[in-house]
């Protein structure tokens, strides 16, 4: 019953708005909002000159017989391809059980009116659906009231829509630029009273609730454009928000009005369009096949209006398979507006997908002498993502990775100056860097590809005159060690796989060792010269 209670709260808030009685001028055709570029009912209809156009609605409904909470999303696209006029997406869910079904079908439009909203759609192999503006007994259009009829393999709707608020002009005027170089004409109907019948898995019952409508046309194309996270938010204090974060191809959200879009309905005479807000991801969820991950919880904050909201998906696995993979599902909202507690409901459409962090260690590096007192441990996040901040932990091992000990946790920078006081200088050290999302769902780990010795008191850069050579490797009886361009004398140590010193030698290069008495296995040879140390892996075979 949660959705129904939200519906009643929203409806009550609307009825109590003091400006409502004098703001009904929008409930008449023709309607034009001052300062906007859109006209009604014309711009509810089809625009033949635009590359892509769609009619979108979501709704949260309650069954009047069972009390079950339902949600659905229905979208008709005009986007000709493969002999069809476009395609239709119809998702339907029981929000109490989490049962969810998505269906995408090609469509043709026998009727697609250009002067008002009237869609007659032939879906797939012949199913008939419609989304039409209602008419009165004289045949005149009833402003912002519609009838929808659609059906799929697992559900169907036959619903009447009645808008309770004037259209919200997204971006302030109903025209805006989105992403890198796309434009869109765009409005929302943010509060719509819904009545009718819903069928789910063969069972039909009357329903009521609240819906949202989005209308866009232009060249902004979800199928080919930059990925995004979009939300419709309906709060019980009457505030409605249309919210976007759009990501560049390198997974950043620039601090501009084309990538950060916040449009809020305050009342019939007050709307806000802004890019001054923060959207922080708090949790993520992998889909059942573990190949795609989306965010599932966000914190939205903005100074005007003064909001602090927690947005959480009801179910984290409501993913649409076609025409591409994306998440579409209901969310719940809790928080404050102006310091007062609020709750609400909404929908999330998520095209941005998240990855495990990929890390690379930059320092210490092969062929260098490393003094931890002056040279920090450095690493790089190879796949940074503005929506997935990472914290880092560092661990080390001086027993050939048999055990690890944490030396730093919760770092946000990608460098760390380790205090090696108390750690033995004659050990070889492995380092492991782990990076994780705030909830630990996304994790990446990298280790040094070889162990490193500590060299203290370095002055100036490392000497890079040549590489140490061990021949043969693998060895069975004797081996030779040398270094091109190095001083004639070398200091050498032989260590076992756990970093324990077995042999120390100082001599003129090339140095020969007899290893015939050592068991087969993996060893490390540490080669030192002034200002430099190299550690080479040695295999002994029998």
C-alpha cells in the first residue's frame, strides 16, 4: 500500500496549493507558457522534421482489490529502421514481489497526429495499442487528459490520465542542449492522476495512482548518444524534479548545464532550472549475469531549493534488454526540503554502467632503487569514473605473499609515503593496492610484479645504465650474473621465495654462482650498485 499512500499524500498536497484555483489557465487549448518555445496541443504531436522523437510515461499504481503495488514504463519511439516506424518498450512490475517483465517490439503508426497527441500503434505482428488525447461529448480535445491502452506477454494497461499540474519546461524554456553536441525539445507532465485497469500475469484489477510523462524530440538519441542517469522525482510536499547526469565518453560529468540538468516544479508560477546540484552515488548492483553494473542509491543535494534527498531503487535488477541494456525502475525517496522531512516516489532510467576499478602501480618500479622515506608509493586509476569515487587500501608482504599486513586504509589520493621505521631493511617487500567503491561492490586489486628492497639515503635520481643479466635462467648447476654499464664490483644477495637471505656475495662482475646444492624452485637475486638495486626472479630446476 506504500505507493497508494504516497499517491494520497501527493494528491492532498496538490489540492492544498493556494495558487491552484487561479492557475487553471493551463487547462485550456491552445496553451503557451510565457518564456517557453512550446505550444499545446501541437507540440504534444509528431514532428516529422526531427531525427528522433518519443512519448514516455511511467506510473506507480495500487491495485484496488489486492492492495498490490505496481509500476510500469511505456515508451513509443519514432525512429524509422528495418521497415518499421520505430519501436515500443513496455515494462511492468509487481513492486511488492519484485517480479519484472520487459518487452521491446517494433511498431508502425497507422495514426501519428501532428497537431495533438494521438498515437495508434501496430505492435510486432499486429497487436494494436493507443495513446490518445481524450475528447468531450462535442468531440473537442480535453486538455492534458489521455487514454492509454497497451499489452504485452505478461501484462496490460487500460488507463485514463488526468494532468494535475501545468507542463514543466525542462531547461526552463522547453529547449536545451544535452551532452556534447545534441539538442532536444522537452517538457514533462509531473503529476498525473491515473485510474483504470491493470493486468499482471493474467490477473486484472482496477488501479489508481500517479504517473509522469516525458516528451522529447530532436537529435538527442539514447541509443547512440552519451550514457546518462535520469530521474523523475515526485515529493509529497508538491515539489517535482526532472534530473539528469550525462557522462562523457571518458566517464566524466562536466560541470556545465548541458551535462548536469535539474528542472524543478515548485508551483504553477515557479519553476527552477539549474546545474548547481550534487548527485553522489552510495551503492551499486551487478545484474544477475554479473556483466553489467548500475548505481542503485544516490544522495541529491542542492542549495536552491534547499534539498537533501536519498534516492533508492526498489529492486536493483530491473534491466531492459533491448534495444540495448539499461535499467528502468521505481525508486523511493526520503529526505528534507527546506529542513522539513519529505518522502516521495519516482523512476530511474540508467544508461551509465560501472566497472571494477583497474589499477597500475607506478612506484616502486622495475630497475629502480627505492627509498620509502623520500619516494612515495604511487599508483594510477586506469578507468576513472565521475560516478564511482574510489578509496584505496595498501598492504605489504615480506614473506613472499604468504601473509599481508595493512599499512594504510581509506585513502583518496593515489600516492602514499610509507614510514618504514621498524621494518627490516634486509627483507624484500611486495605491495598490494586495493581500490573500492563506497559500498565495496566495485573492487580492483593490483600487486607489484616483483618484490623490492629498501635502499635508504638516496640522493638524486636512480641510475639507469643497464639491466642486470642472469644466465642461464632457469639454472640447474652454475649461473652468471652481470650488469651492463655498472661498476665492476657488484653486491649480490640470493633470497628464497619468502624473502629470506641465503647467500651474500661481493665481487667483480661477471659473478659466477654454483647453485647445484639448492632445491628446485623460485628464488630472487638482488643486485646492488651505488644508488641502484635490481631484483631478478631466478628459477632453479633439476
